[in-house]
């Protein structure tokens, strides 16, 4: 029931479409505090609701060697990797941090065709969590960057152990070609 102040801190500044929910009934607080706490925190993104375990996710990422782009090594992936620091909008980076995700270590990234002069990219990050409300996909209309939660069961298994409750946050974006090597 206590949503950690530390994990809330990045969201003191208003972030659209992300709301923090107190888990479970607040009325039982005085009785059950310390007993039913330590459950996953819950957040809502658009009409999707998930619970997530930041510490478990951070642990899994610390065991991960690198991102999918380097694992693949094709020119499309290397073009993506060259832009990682600018590819994600600020509110998405804040969300990744809140979930315990290392933004350098995407679980998968793929190029899905041109949209001249840009290229369309999709990908996702794994994290420890549970899908409470599947909802619909969200679009960040301000930047054209789209992201939403999905059940990782329909995706390939992650390269490191995230336990049995694995979700993914998927994204789609459009990026320019910035490396000298041509596709
Ligand atoms: Zn590739």
C-alpha cells in the first residue's frame, strides 16, 4: 500500500498519461502495514494498468550483457544503437527508470521499413511485472513515439532470467540514418 517515495520522485513533475496508484485498500493501512507491503507497485499508462517490481528488474538488467542492437550487429540495428540517447522521449526514459529498466539494453529492436526520409523502428524492453488491465495501445501524439505494455509470453524469451512474471514495454518510432555504413 505504500508506494515508495523514492520511485515516485521522478514523477513529481507532471507526466501525462502516467498515474501512480496506491495498491490495495488504504483503509487497512494501520492494521496491515508491514505485512502486505512489499508487493509490486502499480501504475496506469493510458487505459493499461500493470504492477511492477523495480528491484527484481534492476537485478535482471545487471546480469544482462548489452542490448539487442549490438547482439544482432546489422546496419539497421547499429543505426538504432547510435541514436539510443536521443531516440527515447524524456517521459519514456523516466518510465524506464521507474520500472528499473536499463535504456541501453533493449530486449529486441527491429527496423520495419522506410517512411521517407526516416526509418520506422520497433522494439521492446522486458521487466518484472503483471498485466492487470490490458487496455489499448497508447500513442504519444506530441512526438510520434508510441509505447504500451504487453505480456511477454507472446514474445521470445529474454536472454536473462526475469522470473515467471515478465512483461514488456513495446515502442515504435521513426529515426534518421546517421551512420556512414549504408543499409
Ligand atoms: Zn539487426
